C-alpha cells in the first residue's frame, strides 16, 4: 500500500463529497524536457505493444518527448489524499483552513484573503482520502457511459438546465447527448481544446471515498 497526493478542482471535490464521483482518469504519459528520459523507456510494454527505439508509442509524434507518469504505478489498496484549493483564515494555531469547494470564492477574496493552489495543500490539511479499488489503462475515448457517470457527470431532470448532462462548473449547453459527451467537455475544460480528440492513453482509477485525513482513517 502506497500513499499518494492527488489534485482535484473545487467542482470535483464537491462531486466527491456528494458521492457522485468514484472514478478519475489521469494521463499515462507526460511531456518531458529531458530527451534521454524518453529514450530510456525503449522496450517498456504499453497497452498497444512495446515502445519503439525512441521510447515512444507508435502513434505519438516523434517530435515530442514523453515519459510515463507516476499514475501507472497506482495499485488497488493504495490511498490517495486529496489536495484542493484553500486559504488560511486568521492566526489561530492550529490554523483555520477554508476550502474553495465549500464557499463562494468572492466571499473570501472580498475579505482580503488569497486562495492557495491545490498543489500547496499539505498532507495534514487534507480532509478526503480515496481508497483505490481498481485500476485500468486504456484510451480516453474507451470510457463507457457508466464510467462517465462515475466521473461525476449527472443528468438534470428538472430546474435550470433540465435535459442536460453536466458537471458542476462545466458548460451545460453542449451536453445534451449523454454522459460520455458531458465527460468529453469536462476533459477539454481541464486539459485544453482538442484534448478529447487526441484520445491519449489514460489510467482510470476507481476508488472509495472516505471523509477524513489520511493519517486519521483506516484503509
């Protein structure tokens, strides 16, 4: 069992706490500036076979340099502690932390506080622990409708936006076809334009959500 940090946006943190999100997808490969690191990967097995002489999957342009991300090492039983945007309010000891997922951002900003990026949340401040129950590697567009819903996509039956699949904070007007389309919009909102059509290899992680700091909960 290994403990790892994982970053989520405020809408995704709300989905975790609401019980709507039990899966996440992370890129299997990441760009690197170190050319030698990609060449050292030559012969490493991938879902599409073995990497070529340049250490790259056959369908990734050789003018880019890629290496395996740490997500390919995640195994069932691992624990992921969630990092989210936060700020420290006041001068109390221990500090009083407010998370972006739990309040209106403008309220904190008007009070003169600044949000700290998720990457800076320390382990002791994390309030959500994810127990990994399954891991699979594949293409992004292989996601099923069921898995897209597990990613946090939900259907609005009534009220504003009724008839659309949405994720909190994501555009609604383009997501009328189903959960997979909704997830594709979410993916591009996070990873950039055409990130969905690129259809990269991803690590799909299924987990159980536990409310509590990783050092205070049992696996």
